[in-house]
C-alpha cells in the first residue's frame, strides 16, 4: 500500500528527533546535557495547575465549542487589545492544540495544491513540513548572520509569484532569537498590500524579549485583515505539554479554521482551556528575568570560546556558526551535532533542521549549572578538533 505523496514529502521534526536521542542516552545512564528542546525548564505556575484541578472537580470535562470556550476567547481578545493594540471579537479567535496546529489550520484554510508560501530561513522546522502537507510549496528566503538574521525586503519581493498566497514570519525568532525591527515590518506590510499576500505572524515568543519591545505587524494600519496572528501559552507560561495556542484572524478566515478544526480535533482539551484562562492572571516576569541572565551568561561563554553568533534579543536560543569546523570530518551540521551528542553527551540541533546549513541551535532553557557544564564540554570538544 502506497502512502500519500504529502506525508512522503516530509521528515519527522528534527528538534524532537535530537531531543529523543538525548533522552535515550540519558535513560541508558549517560550524563547528557540537553540543549535541544524548545521548552522552559520551569514548572507550570501553580495557580494554572490549581485551575485545572478545580475544573476537573467541577466536572468541566465535556465537549466545548470547537473554537474554544467563550470565556477564554474573550480573555484572549482582551489581552490582544490591551497588549498589542489589536481589536478582535471572540469569534475571530480560534483556540487550538498548540501554536503548531494554529499555523496548520491557517495553511489548510488558505492553500490549494501548488500554491506557494514564503518562509525566512533560518526557519522553525515545522513551517516547511506543514506547507508540504497542505500540498503547497515552501519558498525559502535566507537571512544573514551579519545582518542580525533580519531578511531583506527586496529579496522577499523577488520571489513573490502569481502562486504566492502567504509569508510566514516569526519574531522573536526560533532558532536565532532575532526580533524583526518595526521598519522591516512596515516595509513588509506595504509589500503585503501591494502583492495581495497574507502574513502569518508567529508570535509565540512575544513575552520573552530582552533588548527590544515586541511589535505585531497586525497593528499596522490595514494589516489586521491581512494577518493571521499565531500565539500560544507554551513558552510564556511553561505549558508546553498542555498543548494550547490560538489564532487571531479575519472573521472569514476564522470561520474556515473553525470548520477545519471541528473535523480534525474538535475542541482543545477542556481542562487545559480553563487552566489557560487562569494563566492571564499569572506574572511570569521572574522567568523572563532568569532567561535574560542565562542569555547573558551564554553570551560571555561563547565569546570566550571564540564562536560567531547573533546575540538573541528574544526567545531562548543561540544559533551558532560552526562552518569553521565543517569540510573535513564533519560534512555538515548534522554530522557535527551527532558527534557532539555521542562523544561529549551534549545535545544541540543542527542548522539543517532550520533550512540553514553550517550552524547549530543551542537552547538556553536550562539551569546555569547545566549551561556551564555543557559549554565546558563544547569548549573542550572544539579544542580537540
């Protein structure tokens, strides 16, 4: 029996695969330092956990509206107005099983076979796979380390064709930690209007910012109807395993997304929705403060080692240039990452997973002690090469 050409066109998530390898070594008794997973090491704040327990005790275990409970969608709308200057009705918001499903829902509602979606590399691993699963074609526009991984508008404009339906942007960015400046987003807004393309704005790291304020392209005049804003509770509230995110779009697109989700997964876990509702009352500034301290610690260590990178202004990743170590024993970043894991027991993700060869992603969502140990191992390893 043959499988669908769509599923055959994609590979499993490389970040999850490398995290799986690191976990397997740990279970086998190896002392592995894991810088692979894109999730906070903090526990979910206790008030959120208690809200889930209360929901269970109150019997809130039945189906909900496929788009999410009214209270949560109203709370999201309030948050977006207060924090982002964006006015949405609850009907324009669809609560999904994580930000990942929110993006897939938008792509599925938007794409016909052979339509094109622009992605900016380095790009989160699932963008390309989801476009392919929807029958579309990803068109990759590379950004550059020397320009802070902010893409050039002219290069984006060059690849727009009659088949282009959307562009996906991610700021703060995974894997680089770059925050796109307002002038770039305003230029992109002009291009979006001129060429009639939707902007899918992945803003799941919006609260994890250190050197710049978050600015949503949807807040630019005329862009709310031309933007699908994607967000999630995973990173901000250490709720990765709870699987809850959302999209905010035009009403027409939201209705299409809700239709898709009603057949695909129905509603998000009901208990999780009530937990997420409580999250809006939780102060996570202490987490951000700790991430900043870790960011600065890793910055000083990588500088001392002599590696090239862009200092992340947001999220919790460093995207490190390993091109000086390639070409001999290591043909590519995948070879390097595997050797680093197997020989030094340090887990990182190869740049090839993000459509960007010659680099490696290090997550600093670990304790300072773990970061110190892992960087000591990395430094010793590089000295031996």
